[in-house]
C-alpha cells in the first residue's frame, strides 16, 4: 500500500532539494548572461565617438582621395 516510511520521506526531500538547487543554478546562469549583455550594451553606449564628432567625407574629383568638407584635398594640394 501507500504507507509513509522514513526512507520514502527522505527520498522525497532529497528529490525536492535537487530540483530546487537545480533551478537556482539555472537562474544564476541566466542572470549572469543578462548582466554580461547589459555590460556590453553600456560599454557600447559609452563610446569615445560621439554623434557630434562624426563627419561625412567628400571625394576629390581629381585623385579620388577623401577629405573633410570645407578643407582642400591633401593629395592634390600637399603644401596646405
């Protein structure tokens, strides 16, 4: 029949503890992955390049060199 005995109760407690600690390990791994990904995202957000520092370059029609708009090509005009 379904009688309760000390070995059955101890086995049940042991199984419950294994499942409980297994879920704790899985939850810890998940939280570690989330914290790593948030660290990577925060590192990407604190980039040394700001939106204001980005400029598009213009292509020189003579030598196909790229230069900053508002200045002259350094390949065609090396003295400046």
